[in-house]
C-alpha cells in the first residue's frame, strides 16, 4: 500500500493531463486512508476519505476541469519554482522526523487508541480537553477563510432579475389569469 | 472477522469471507433485477398502464432480457474520449456501490464486516460515488455529459452535507457508530425505532423530521425524481451517461440502483429498526425456535422494510413533479442544512442533560 501511495504521488507530478494528476492524487489519498486502517486508526481513515477524497478533491477536480490550464506553459516555470517546492518538502520531512524523535519509536507511541476503548473516544478525549483551544482556533481560522472567500466573490449587480420564492408561492390564479371577452374579428 | 479466522484457520476463514461476499453480491443482483421490475410496474400502475408484461409470467423475466440485450450490444467509445478514464468510471461506480454493502447488517451477525465505524464507512463510500459520475462526464469529452455530470455532482455534494448531519443525530442517540449497535438500540418494538423514538419523548418531533429529511435527501443524493434534474429525460439529453452504451452503461445503471437500495437499507437501519419486527416477541418465545429460523425471520423483516422504502421511491417518482434546479439547491442549503444542524444541537443537548448514554 505504501508503494501505491508513493507511485501515485509521483504520478500526480508526472502526469501530463492536470485532471489525471488530480485522479492520481485521489488514489494516493485513498491509499493513505488504507494505511491508517492497517495501523488501526479507522476513524481517522474514514475522516480522511470523507473530507479529503469526498469533498476537497471533488472541488479540486471541478476547478481543474473547468479551468483551461495550459500545462506546457506551467512546465516551463518548473525550475523557478523548484527551490520553493523543495523547501516546503524539506520542512515537511523535518516536522515528521521531529515528531517521531520526540515521541520515540516504541510500539506504544504508535498505539492508535491509547487509554480508550476505540480511537473515536481517544480522539474525542484529547481534542476537547487538552487541545480545545487549538481546535477552536482552527475552526475560527476556517470561518475567517470562508467569510473572506464569500466577501471576495460576492458582488451585487443592480440589473439582475432575481426570483423571490415568497412572491412565487404567494401567486394566485387571480393574479395571473384575466378573462377577456374578445369580439370576433377584432382581436385584443 | 479476525477472531473468526483465528478460530477456524486462515484458509477456511478467508474462504468463508469470500463466500459471504459472493453470496451478498449474487443475492443483491438477483433482487435488484426484480426491484427494477417493481420500479417500472409501480410507475406503470400509477399511470394506469400495465408495464412490462410480455417476457415471462407477469413480465418477471424483463430485467434479465434487458440484461442480455445490454451485454450483446456494441460498446461504442467516442473518438475524442479519454479511453482509460471513460471505461474506469462505470467500473468505479459499480465497485463503490457494492463496497458499501459490506457493512450492512441484514440480520443479527449476518454482515460481511462489522466495522465499529460502520456508519462513517457508509458515508465515506457513498461520498466517493461522485467520482464515477464526474469521471464519466469528463472522459466523454462532450458538452452534454460534462454539464450533466457537473449538475449531478453539485447536487450530490450538497445533499451529502445534510445527510451527514442527520446521521450524526442518530449516532448521538445511540452512542456508537457500529451499525449492529444502532439496530439493537431500536430492539424494543416500533415505538423505540428512531423514527418515533417515544422512549425519548421530547425527541419525537425532531427525529420524525430528521427521518423525512433523510428520505428527501436520499432522493436527491441518488438523483431520483423529483430531483432527477441531471438526467431529466423529458427536458434534456440525459446526464453524464449520454455517451455510454452497452455494458458500461449497464454498470452505471446497476450502480445507480444499488445506491438507491443502499439508501433504503440505510433508512431501515438508522430509523426503522433494521431487522427488528414492530412488536418484540419476547425472549422465551423466540428461544423455542432454532437460531437460523429466528435469523431468517429477522432477514424477512429487513427485506420487507427495504422493499417498502423502494416502493416509496418508485411512488414518488410517479406522482411528484420535477423540481427546478434553484429550488433544489435552496432546499438543500437554506432549509435542510440549518434544520439538521439545529437538530444535532437539540439531540446533543438532550443526550447530555438526560444522560442517555452511560
């Protein structure tokens, strides 16, 4: 499974077609969820599938399909972005290494549900006690991001016809239909 | 499962699991053939038609005839299509539709995999179902399927949100995500089913509303009428599957109907007591019968409920006019989402202050 994750992750970068790379990305998300199931963290695995594969990647796919990205042009800028990308990659590796060294590599430190019956409880117990502040802060950041996105895209154009649902449902027969006696040969 | 394998040896254990999966698949496909017929028959009856009645007695063999015809037709792949993704899409949607059934318990212990995050698994797999549709629409490399798939996907993603929240209310009430435990929580007769939940009297209106909303969301999630805007056959050139023919189309269709039956099964499990009959028979009475007979009885109840829901799905298709797309989105985001969020808060408050869970 780890092999599939790695290969599909490489394919994300290597694929010529942007839609294909998103599909590879989805495969790598999905397989990493499989890895989590293997170490016994089913709850996290399912959340990964629901949130990343089921929601985030769908929107990703939407955007990539709708945008007409010229990939040849993007490829030419590859070298100039390389140092920045490498920096981010290095930072990630450093973080993971740090976390691993800090916790040690004993079997107990990788126990998916320490001190609780299953890992749903285990996560709930620390998330709403020890890390409550961080948890709420991250929620707040998401809220700010959401409001920001709405503010950026919301624009009231003055001459747009809008549908008022209340108006539509209140419409009665008498408002819409008028009986007219038309004399023959005259028309309205 | 692992305990079972340890007891009976690796080979026997795996063989049993594979046997269970095969049995599930075959039974599902066979019952799907007749459910499809039922769908058409109900639809026909409402319109005072006879429906399929030529192939076999009462048209019982109609689905099998259709099946044969689908298989014998030529598979046409559009010249501009992305061949791999084009063929992968229907396979993916069928596989996912089957995979979701792995955690559905049809009778006590009669389940392929009794995950303790069963509900979440169902939710995850059904949220993956969008990919078959998007991939199919995109790979066809044509405008109509692409637009159809975008409409479909937008609709499914929107209603997933409210379905997720409604599921959370049930999870809160039970205190477990295991489907077997959710069913067993409703063991005490029809008044303890989550639709009514008279044992939590205050919650009765909330859960009833949740049930109705789940039903409507399930209609929208499976692109069934009155929310079948992605394929609205009387108004548009179908949806994402325009370019598909023969077996790939068949796979899409089976996947779609499997998802509908899955939704029926989910409603049965979450709200209608799963395999439990409406009136509990009492331990002493049940003990007179051998276990397999009891389980068979449970299975019959489960299937009856699923068929009842499928009948409702078919009936809705026949009697309700189609919605407009903006109305669909309005219901999903402006009515269902806030209402189900409110219900989550109410149920959570009830659970905490009444001490429902230990």
